[in-house]
């Protein structure tokens, strides 16, 4: 069963449930209270009635790419069952069967959205700050934000698609086996996604975290920005949803939001988490991606124009990459006194900043100094490739078995913004539409804007302790006492000074006048007598 487009009736009254709108300090979208899930949901109760939907083996392989009308890349998600949910109060674990669909590999970017605005079919972002970002050429490949649910819905319809259902979004993120995160079950980190506020602290390009991609090669399914879905939110929907192609509740007051953003912590990252917002909400960390059920090929272009936002990579026309072919890079610190060496495994050092650390020419970095220091280390994956749409036309995909573009031409049908030229049997660009051109750091290839490929899974902050391995040295004790000061400090009876221990022992008071010298005798309150019988004197 295919998803029909959901339209809001003109008389629908939108109600805020829990004040989920934009605030100065951005909170997460409202979520139902969740039970803590610290282990993978393996072996959980999945006794929901089994779907009879067969696995689709006739279509393209999982993750097969296709260039679409706005310069985006679609990836194929074959029909099959998958594990949905995570044992929260609103998302019990159950099996769901879905038909095949194509979904945007990335969130819709400022560049893609500009295509719709230029065509006069979409309104610019509502948030003033996001509008400023939208018009910044340096930010064309970050997710468009500051758009509400209706603006997202309008865009997806403009590109002959729709917003994904919750089930489609979750399957794309978790894969057929129900991974906790897009990349698997390993804990989140700053090399896998942009989250936690201190990884980057702002939105990043949608292809900056390739090691965090999903089984279907979808990027940015966690972190960076939350995503609108097409479903109304109902905390009890999973208990009554159909086992095949669930479309969400028929009505509602708030829309479901999925994913996570650059500002949230680890608790909100699992791909089974459900959130909701008033559809009129727009935020700087909220975007969307689209689903295209049945992409179709178009007639060839008379003259290739700039396709705004085609995400290029080094594997044009190549085989779809194994989603697990790039392991998460690891940094190991070998600390020695005043010197430490950082060794990078499964990756290539891109840069290092702070702590008097420099690349050492051996693929790692070296630090010098004293004490403990924090170093920002950026690395890139050294064996990552992921496919583009190849050299096939819009709405076609590369058949790697036949080494051909499947779909063929469809005379008379052109993407929006193009007109079919009957005389030449091709599509020509409408002259009244101003298409965005190439931005900074891009190159023009086959009349398409190709941005530089980012294979950087991100940066991380590493603590380097330069005191480890240093020998322990004793500082000499400086004695400020002397025999004179010792004697004086003991008063009338004097004292004995010990240089070895820098100590002073005062003499005890004498019993009687038995002093042997005049000074001590007088200090003891006695009299020193000198007579003919005692010419040297005595004390009494």
C-alpha cells in the first residue's frame, strides 16, 4: 500500500500541547516519557502479528543512488520488514513491513530549497537568522532550517515527493535489523554525528559525517537538525497501527519529529525516539528530507544546465559502497615525559590544534610541553567511498549488473522548471526561473555544481597528559633557622640547633644554681661569685 499525500483541512485548529515552539535556548522537541534503554533492543517482544509483505528482490540493491530534480541524491530502500520501536511509553518494539521507496540521502539543504524559492513555489525560511543563513553562499550545503511543517510539505510536493512516514524514516535510519543508531549500536561520538553542543556547536554540511551513515547509505540521520515527518503524533498509535505500510493517525494536532540535532545529548540520539511539535513551529535546528515513491525518468536535456546542489563524490558511476567499509577512526595517545605521540588508526589526520601539538609526518601528531592539555584533532576516513547517481540522467539509476542506466527516456515529460521541446525531443530550461549557481569551493562538471567531497567524520577533543612517565625529583629543603636564632628562641635557658633536621631543642630549666658559666647562671636567676677560693667563679 502506498502513502497518499496528507492535506490539512482549512478548518483544522492547531493546538500547542506543551509549548514546544522556538525559544532563546532551544529545547528538544517534546517527547513522551521514555524508559531508559541502555542495551540494544535485541530479543525484545516482537510478537506483533507478522507482516506478509515479501522482501523486494526485483528492484535496485539497498542504497542505490539516483540524481533527482533538485540536484539531490535519492537512495533506494527495498521493501521488507524491519524492527521498529524501542520499548518507550509511546514506541513499543514491533515489526513493520514497508513497500519499496526512494528517500533523500541527506536533509534538504539551503541550496536545494533555493531551487523551489527561485521557481516561486516555496516561501523563504520564516526565522530571520535562518533567512540570513539561507542567503549565505558558504552555508548552501547545511540543512535548510526556520521552515515549518507546511513549508516542508510544499517543498516535497514541488519535487514530486512527500514527507516520509515515521516508519519510512525509522527504517532508513535503523536498517532492516533495527540498529539503535544509523551506524549500528556503538555509542555516539563526535566523529559519527554533530550533536551534544560541544562537537561543533552549529549546523554542519549534510555530508560531513559519512561514517555515521545508515545501512541504506543515508547521511545525517542523527544529529545536525531534527526532521519533520508526514505523520500526526499519537502516543498510542503503535498499539493499533497496521503491520504493513502504516500511514500514521488520520488526524491530530501535532506532527511527529524524528532524528536529533547539534544541540541535544546522547539520550535523544537513538533512532527509535519519537518527538512532536506544533506544525506551525520553526526552529534553527529543525529541517526535513523527502521521499519519492516512484521516481520516473525524464526526457533528456537539450542543454545541460546547472543542477543546484548535486552532491558529488569520487565514485561517479561506481559500485555502491559497502556501508560498513569505513570503520570509525581511532586516536591512541602514547605519552612520555614532556612528549606525547598521537597515532591515528582507520583514518587520516586532517589537522591538529592546541597544546603545542603538530602533525609529525608519519600520519599522526606529536605534542611537547608540561602538564595536561586539550587538543582538537580532526581526521578523515581513508577508505570511504559512497556512490553518487553516476552519469545517469535525472530519475534514472545505474544498473551495475548491466552497466546501463535503467529507466530510459520518457518523451514529453520534463522536471519542473523545464519545457519539452517537441522539435528536438528534449527539455529546455524556462527562461524566467533564476537557478542558483555554483558556490564557493565548487567546480563545474558536466554543467553541474560539484562541491568538494567531504570525507571528514568530524573533529574530537583529546586530552594529552604530558606529565606521564616523568621521573619524580625531590626539592631541597631550605632551612631558615640557625644556632643563634635557636638559642634566642629558647629564652633564658638556651637551646640546641640541629642543622640536619633544621630543628631546635630548648634546654630544660635547671634544678638549683648549678650553671657552669656566668651567662647561664645569670639567666637562671642566680649569682656568679668570684673570690680567692674560686678565681674562675661559681654559681649560687
